[in-house]
C-alpha cells in the first residue's frame, strides 16, 4: 500500500514535469515552415493511442501538419535550418516517377542530373524498357522560387545517353568533370559503372561491367572516397526483385574499384539488402544503408538501418560495423553526410536527418518517399521524391562530392 502510493506520487510528479516540459514553448525561434515536436510530448501515448502498424503507410506526423514542412525534434535542427529556411517543390509529374535516384550536382552548370524509377511504380521501365536520365537547372529553380510562384514547374530535360546506360540507379560526382553513374543493367545486359559527360553530347565511357567475368546482381549506389580517390559501390538484388534482372548470382556486397590499377575487391558483406553509401567528410567513416524491409514483400522485422564502419587504413575493408540509426518510416535509401557530420537519408516520409551521434534531430517531411537527395553547394539540398523534386534552402555546410 505504502509502496504503491509512493509509486503513484512519483509517477504524478514525473508526469507533471513531463507535461510542463512538453508544453513549453520551443527553446529557440521556430524557422519558417517548421513544427517543433518535443520527444517528451509523445514518449507516452497511453493504452488508447492509435498505433502505427505500417512503417510505409502510417507516417509519424503528430502535429498533423500539411507537407511539405520541417519537423524539428532537437534544437540543433533549428540551427541547421537557419532563420530563413525554405522548402519548395520545383518540378512535378504525377504520372511519371521521373525523379527517383542518382542525384548529381554539376557545379559548372548549376544543374542536377537524376534518373527515373527503375522497375518500380510509375517508372515505365522493366525487363524490356530502360529508365530515363534527366536534368534540371538550379538557376531556373532559384529564379522560380524567388518569383514567389506557389506552383513551380521548371523544365525537366531528358538526356540522350548511349544504350550502354541501362537502368541507372546511383550516381555521384563530379569526377574529373564527369558524372559517375552506376547502372543495374537490364535483362541480360550487365550492371556497369560509367563516366558521363555532363554537357552535350553527353558521351559515355563504361569503366567496369563485371567481377572477374561474372555480372554484378544490380549495382545500386556509388561514392568516391576522396582521401584515396577509390570508387566504392554497392551491389544488391533489386533488379531481380523489380523483375528486370535475372536471379542474383553474388552476395549483396560493397566493392572498391581502384581506378588507377583497375582492381576490384569486396570491402563489406553481411547485408540483407545493402543500398546507399556515403563517407564522412574526413573520409574516416563509411555509412551503408540496409533496406532489408523492402523485398518482394515488406517485412518490418528486417533492417531499415544505417550502419557505420571504420575504413581500414591499409586494406580499406569496412570494419567495426555498428548501428548508426534505424529509420522510423520506410527505409533509409540514398545517404549524404554534411561537413559537420549530420547524416541525411531519403526515407518513407521524406529526408530524415541524424546528428553525428545517430540521434534523429529532424526531418524534411514530404509525406511521401524520397529515395535520395544531394547537396548543391552550401545551404542547398535537392530532394528527389519520385514524381516531384524539392529544393530546400537551409543553413547546412555541404560536403563537396567533387573529385579531385
Ligand atoms: C481508454 O478508453 C476506454 C474506453 O473508452 C476508457 O474507459 C479509458 O478511460 C481510456 N483510458 C485512458 C487512459 O484514456
Ligand atoms: C494496428 O493493429 C491493431 C492490431 O492488429 C489494430 O487493432 C489497429 O486497428 C491497427 N491500427 C491501424 C491504424 O491500422
Ligand atoms: C509526364 O511524364 C510523361 C511520361 O514521360 C509525359 O508524357 C508527360 O508529358 C509528362 N507530363 C508533364 C506535365 O510534364
Ligand atoms: C500547377 O502547374 C501545373 C503545370 O504548370 C498545372 O497543370 C496545374 O494545374 C497547376 N496547379 C495549380 C493549383 O495551379
Ligand atoms: C541520341 O543519340 C543517338 C546516338 O547515341 C543519336 O543517333 C540520336 O540522334 C540522338 N537523339 C537525339 C534526340 O538527340
Ligand atoms: C567525351 O568525348 C570527348 C571528346 O572525344 C572526350 O574528350 C571525353 O573524354 C569524353 N567523355 C566521356 C565521359 O566519355
Ligand atoms: C520476416 O523476416 C524474418 C527474418 O528473416 C523471417 O523470420 C520472417 O519469416 C519474415 N516474415 C515474413 C512474413 O516473411
């Protein structure tokens, strides 16, 4: 009895503290287009809550704000957004998933290239049909944003690439002035890594299309490790899952291509379905996403997880794997790390942002899936959202992906 009432009193005090803290004004000035959600305000939902049963279809939006907006969980995200943050949709085609993956910013032209969905919904690509690589001009996007037009629709220009490019899924650059694309391959045509001239005639040079004579499963994403200049890429089974490639014949792995010697080696395995890849700005830490939740079916007991690794200074094998973060909505797909160590990944509700300790500090909440994003210089983020592209102007310090 005594124990019980002491316990009840303790709970009452705790909930009173929780209540007052949760309902206090945000301890910072709220940036434009943002909402603050104090974690203490939702940590206890009680027995009658409406639970989220499906990570894809029921998203976390406790303030019921209308997307797009910034969702702030930690004051540091308000600092990252800055006092004049903005988030604008700049392109839309509701009938075509033209903006799926492989975003690359080309500083010389201030353009961003990207690819349509390969094999998935609204992608209009399959075993017999290729996906489409396109570009937008950020100069045009910025002018449209500055005009105050609430319904921006900038030009999306398809690039006429060589048939060597089949089902693009990843990209980075620029690399010696070129875009690097990784392709999943299509049907019996192999996966490849290719250099693409970002200007007309957009000519292509394939630099890898096999592993000692064996085809890759379906290459997914790529980054250049700047301290060494080596090219790291992920191979996984989505070409087969999306019905445009034969059954996998290799494990799902991360590889390193040394472009000088041409050697290719495996640096990480042990994934369900590895996907995006990124390095910290100092090149000491590698991040690989595992989108195991998404297979032929959704299985929420499989990873939606970002792993961090050390990079062995001699072998460049990815070592000391640890969980960096688990995404609460959908799967963490493409991934980018800013100069301060914040990690951005395209997830089921937009872009989720973790600080370098792996704490979710905020989201660029779109209410729909983003597969990837790219920094376009300091303060600018271009977010692919399948049938739409968004530009966020925020206070971030970008990591430059330009090499050398
Ligand atoms: C939950 O709902 C039931 C039935 O409506 C109600 O009796 C109970 O008081 C509610 N519990 C809480 C904690 O609100
Ligand atoms: C979640 O699952 C429970 C148990 O199956 C069900 O009662 C509830 O209605 C579901 N909630 C939603 C939002 O679908
Ligand atoms: C959307 O994409 C489809 C397929 O490429 C194209 O036919 C259509 O013109 C596009 N619509 C707009 C508004 O751009
Ligand atoms: C927005 O622009 C698109 C394309 O320019 C047009 O089809 C659509 O009707 C516009 N929507 C609104 C609400 O003005
Ligand atoms: C696209 O490139 C091919 C050669 O790769 C060329 O034959 C064709 O004319 C080009 N089409 C356009 C529209 O530029
Ligand atoms: C494109 O063609 C030019 C002229 O032949 C060549 O110098 C350049 O290396 C090519 N780029 C690629 C990526 O193939
Ligand atoms: C989900 O994945 C787990 C782990 O691999 C497996 O045991 C389980 O059978 C899967 N569930 C379904 C419904 O496929």
